């Protein structure tokens, strides 16, 4: 979809909308697209790094962090190997509310759902749970 958006100029329209303060949202691939990259299964049955997101938000993103058995280890591996930049992972049922380029709030449908910052330190991927989320 990203390639089609770019071909038809939708990427530029989305950037203009975002810069004008229009709310943009999405789930799964629709959340990865706003970042520089993320974990995707769009290329086949195995998870792979995607590094040509729209880049409205810096870093990478991994949705379904607790919902797919391979999502967390794949994201850790891609960040550790430098195939994805550090970023934000979100369990299923978690919304990330950004104001501009800053993560303002983590919203969750359940208290056990979380979002995490995943970074590379000392050659390893490290995840840090983000502050206590707000419940909806």
C-alpha cells in the first residue's frame, strides 16, 4: 500500500493533513505506516522488517506485540541486528496517542495490555514498559 500511496501522491497528502493537525490513525499495518518502519507480515508468512514507512513518526513500530508468538522475538532480533531502528511496540488492544511527534498517552482496553520502548544497548534489544496506560 505504501508503494501505491507514493505512486499516486497520497503520501504527500497524508503528510500535509498531519502537518495541518488532522487526526490520522490506523491499526496493524495502518499503524506501522506512520513510522519510519516496523515489523510486517505483508511480504509472506514470516515477519520481516519494513524500512520505508511514511516517517511522520521517528523510529520503528511493532503492533500485535503480545498477539502473535513470533512478533516480540522478531522485533527484538531486528532491532538488535540494526535492521530496524529502535521504537515502540504495542500489545493488541493498545492505542498510541501522539501529539505531533511526541507520544502523549498510551490507551488500553485492559490493564494487562502495554506499550514498550525497544532499544538496542550493548548489542542486545532491551524493552522498557511505558508509563501506566490509561484505560478506555
